[in-house]
């Protein structure tokens, strides 16, 4: 197996650290545009992930800005995320678990954005 050494910024290195074990796979996907276009990175059904359904159930209720700011996923979803993060530290995640972790990351980014927008909206009222 060949070894590749590249120089990247410290900031990028920090951002890539959680993906360290997946970098060969991700580089392979980037090098194959057909794979990148035709296969989603998250291969499992997002609806199979309870936290995803929790967020959908919450949003369908048309929450107020205050409710959005106060929103948190269930304790069981938080526990599952902690389990995945712990396993990821030791490179022990299956491909399905990696995909699940990706969904948690996407959900977190979306919730942060929603909370930010809700706070701005609340300030304007």
C-alpha cells in the first residue's frame, strides 16, 4: 500500500481529525466523480435514526423561536451519539455507524443554524 504525505493547515487538520479513519475512502470517492455523483455519502436511511425522526417530529409542530432555542434531542439520542463518538476515538465504527455519526453531525449543524435564526427572529420582535 502506498503512503501519501500532504501539508495542510492546522485548522484543516483539526477539522479532518474526526474523519481520520475514513480519509482513504473519502479520497477514493473524490477521485471517482461517478461514485460521488451517484452514491450518497450517507448510505443508510436517515429515517432509521431516532434522533432524525425526533427533529422532524419537533419541526412539524411549528415550534416558536423560544421552543427552537430550548430544543434538545432525547437523552437516548444523546447517549447514542456519545457511544458513537467514543467508538470513533478508537476507530471501531462500522460503515453504518460512520454514516449514522454523519447524520448526527448534519442534524447538529442544522439545529445550530435553526437556533441562531430563532434568536435573531426573537430579537426583532
